[in-house]
C-alpha cells in the first residue's frame, strides 16, 4: 500500500493494517484484495464499508470506523472467531488505498437532516415492507432509549428469540463458523448507557430479557459449539452484577433474582459457563460487609476470597467509577492489588505524577501501560505519558510481542512529535525488534536522520537474527543489499512473501546475476502454469517475462526461443494461457 496515499485520504497506513491481524491473515487479505473480490467501497464520514466476495453466495459486508488515520473498530459478517481482524477487513483497507477505489457519500445523518417527519415515517414504512425485522428493531430502540422511563423487556426478549431462531449453525473450511453472537452482543449493549448513568434497574431489565432466551437456545442447540457465544455469558454475568450493585433492590427483589440466576447457573453448570456466579455473589454480598466498608474507607481489612475468585472486586471497581465514588475506588483498587486500575483513576483525577510513579512500580503489562499513557496524553500530560511509556517499554515482557510493538510505536510517534529524539529512537528500535516490518524500519530511519548509519547496522543485525520477517527482502532491497535479498528469497516461505516485492527483486537481480534470475523466475512460473485459472496464468507470464529478460541479458536468445517454444507445445490445450506464452516469443 502507498503509505502517503493512505494517510492523505485518512486511511490507516501499512503498519496500522498489519497491527490489526495475524501476519498470515494479513497475507490472505492481500490476496483477497488482489483478486478483485472487494467492491462497493463507500465512505460516509468516519465510516468505511465494502462488499467482499467469499465462500458464500452473498458477499460479506465489512464496516469500519476510522479515527485519526487509524481503525477505531471493525465488523465483518463473516464468522471469523479468532483474535484480530479477518482477511476481509484487511482486504477492504488495502483495496481502499488504491486511487479512485473509495466512493465518498453523505453520512446518514446528513441525508436525513432536512427530511420532514412525515417523509421520514414514510421512508421507514416502505423499508419495513422488505425488512420484516425493522419494526422489532425500532421497538427495541424505543424501549431502551434513556430518559423514557422503565424499560419494557418484552421487545428485547422477542428480538433475542428472533435472532437466535433464524441463525443456524454451519461449519466449513478455513476454521470459520456462523452464529448470532454479534446481534446478541448488540442487544446486551443496550444496557451500557444505563450502567454508565448508574441506572441499575433498567440495565437489569435489559440484561435479564436477553439472558433467558439465550440460555434456552444455548441449552437446546448450541452447547459447546461457539467460543464467542460462550464468552457472551461472561459479559452478561459481569454486567448483571454491575447492575445489581447499582440498584437499591428490596429483599424480596434480591431473593427473586437470586433464585432466577441460580436456576440459570444450575442449568448451565455442567456445560462450563460460570458467568452468573458473579451475579449471585453480588446479590449475596451487597455493600454492607464490615471488611468491605473498612477497605472502602481506606482502612486495612481482609476481603473475603469470593471477591477475587468470582471477579466481584473488578465489578465493584466499575460501579464505583460509574457512580463517581473515586476515593473508594482508589482504596479498593489498592487493596486488591489492581495497579492499572489505581493508576488509571489517578490519571483521570489529574494526579499525573502520582499515576506515573505508581504505575512504574505496580503495572507491567504493555497494553495496560499503553492505555494509561494514552489517558495521560489526552488529559494534557504529555511528558508524564512519555515517561511512563518509556519505563513500561523497558520493563515489558518480550513474549507479549503484539502489545510491546503497539506500545513502542505509540511512544516512537508521540516522542518524535514532541521533539524528543532519544525516547523516539529507543522506541523505534524496540518496535522494529518486535516486528521486523518495513514501516517500522523506515520510521526509525526518519527519526535517526543524520545519525542513521549506526542505527541501520543495528537494525540489520536484528533482522539477520530474526527467524521470521515478512519484510526481510523488502528491507534488504531498500538498503541495496541485493545479494542478501536474493539469498533470502531462495529460503522464504511462499505463503508470507509479497509478490510485488519479489518482482522488484527480479528487476534488481537482472544486472547483478541474470543466471540466478533465470532459475528463480522459472521456479516461480512453473506452479501457476498448471493452476488452470486466468489469474494464475498472468502470474506465470509475469515471471516468464523476467526469465526472458535474463536469458537475453546473457546473450542466450536461442536458448530462450527453445524454452518458450517447449512451453507453448506443452500447454497448447490451455487456451487462455497460450496467447500469453506466444507474446513472450
């Protein structure tokens, strides 16, 4: 991807795209983009959407929200269930960077802004004729709109049953499966505004309405079939526990809810999900235990083990933050040893120096360090943010590769923007050590400036010792180390090699060692010659074109003529291949 072009249009650059997914998924996404499977790329404000052809009859729909040239969140209708983005999201971003690929359209708010009430109602009614789910969706939206009084749970329960009923389970290749988890999550998230407002009762109404049909369907059809659905129990339980601790429930209400939740947990128990145990703990413990009251007041006391074992302490922290009980939050976070929570609240309260000092001693996870550094930066404390990130980077566990790289890149870019070359260069080296990516290499070069030579030697030493480096060949070409790039290409794993980079290598190798290029190009041309597809034939012809140049550079016109004639004869029945071979005579 052209990095400048991506940034000019507000799209993520190559490094940001790679950070979204596993390297193998990124390469699959690159192949999907090259195949022309991405279509209808439309941008509406900060939203980017596209259709991506896949294994199903209908294309997958990809939607992304962009923020400051990065991806804030993404969604795809494919059933990819592993960490990070799927290949369709990656393909959309790569395709969108091509000139003219994105159609700019007004946002939905802009389209509807001047529409009269009657016209809007007519528009919705006409849409409802072809979309039978629309009335139920509208009913849910109205039932859960904050400020409209008590939530009516009936529309939520009905919508949950519709979602669960229409989504069957199917399995196919590439480790993918389908399920209703996204739509169920969207219903569960209707409780979030109430939780943020401290309205536990309405949040409970939302969550209980979704939980009951979900449990029924899980037990009836989906037991042990979907990890994402399985994890939804954890979200439901945690959020219900928060709602319980925010609500002033009567004793009878608590007893009734406990009986209901205990019944759910009993039914689910033998299948594994333990999400509702924290709800029962919250209903049992409440806020009145003497030890808890002592801790909240800043006194030393031993909290019951159930607080940690069920995750109840973490739920309490969320409730204390949502309800503005900041000092109690700090006291509880310190008592349970949650250094990231404690330092994060200090930052939120503007106590930046205290936050940095505490985190430097008690927080080691790079993702938590990064979250806190960002919070400090956004709160107007850039120096403290950089100091914390630098300290965290030096203390980070190398095995947390992706988190370390994200922290290093953030520190590199922020330090460079604030004209602090020392921390910027240290972070640039750390980012490259984790990724061995071309973008990180180029970023280090920009930061090093006139002092690039020793940094270059250091980074190339890191690259030489890396077991795997997707951009190894590209970096070696960038530095003019063509012989090293040629040797690397001979031992590279094809699944991870960018074809465009190898074509650049072929061009560079032509004058250096045309005999090597003949062997290399013909080795790469042979497999696609028998693939039986037009795209594969194009690939084969491109490599044979390199071979032709290499033959001619050695003065071997006769040998090339014999070689291409033999290929034409061998593949004479491949009608879409033959014209490509004839053109190479």
